[in-house]
């Protein structure tokens, strides 16, 4: 959907149009679910956070000033709601006991290798702080520019660059430990 259509939809939500809110919900639910899951890495909290985001959109749509794209504003809300939800949870011990997913019989070797790599990368991303993980996810999974990421996470562009620098450095250290060559890809 073009940003102008999303803006019109958001303005209708600001006027408490339930049909517009339902359309916005369906438009964003999957993207928000995937984003929050990647950021929080805790499936049991994702639905709650997405619902909190949608409630915030319903409540605060009249305050949207149009200085950014609606998606930037919405993902900014999701970022802050996910961080708050993570802060409320006690830290869990990461024992690394999870191994790679078992390879299904008859599964092509290349698919099995990609699945194993995805598991290892997921563990490496989990080792980053939520702030660093958000920058990596928004850059590589969502293709956003640093300026838009800065707006979403509520910090200067230079802070985004610093977080990315430290995240890349940490991943470069971790990937060889997890059995992935840092020169791959």
C-alpha cells in the first residue's frame, strides 16, 4: 500500500473509524509480529506486544503529525513496546543447550545447511543487546536506512551507526565460536 494510502487510513483511525483500524491491523499485523519476534526472541510475548502496539495506534493516532511515514511511526511504537516488555521480564539463563534443528529425511543438504545457519545466526543475534539487535534487524531484514531507523528507535543517526558498529564487531567474534566462518558470504 502506498504511504499516502496508509496516511489516509491512519487519519481515519484518528477519527475513530473502526473499519479503518481493522484494515490497518490487517495491513501491519504480520510485519509487526515478525519484527517483534525478531527483536524480542520470545514467542510468548509477541502477541501481547503487538496488541499493545495496536492499542497505542488506536489511542494516539490523532497525535501522528505526518513528519514521518506511518510505517516509521508504527514500528517506532513497536520498538519501544518490545523493549518495555523485555525489561519487565526477568533475564533467562542462556545455556546454549539448543542444538540445530534435526534434518528431515530426504531434505536437500543445501536446505539443511541453510536451516542450521539460520539457527546459528539466530543464537548470535540473541547475544546482542535489544538496541543493537533492533538496528541489525531493521537494516538487514527490513532494508531501512539509518535515518529511518534513528527515527524508529528514537536516537541520533550517529547512535544507530555506533550500535551497528558494535553489533557487527560482536557478531564477527561470535560467529567463529558458533562454527560459522566470518568470511562466509
